[in-house]
């Protein structure tokens, strides 16, 4: 589900693998590999 994907991305972010880019909406955001 999208919630599982979000949790997965959050885990990666905590690991320093990805970084969340806010799109200015506040709720939605873009993810990109760093």
C-alpha cells in the first residue's frame, strides 16, 4: 500500500539513503535518491 511505501521511504530517509523534498504542499512531497 502507499502507507507501506511511505514507511519504507521514511526508513530509508532515517538511514540517510534518501532525502524528502517538500513540494510546498506540506502533505505531499517528492523523494529522490541521494
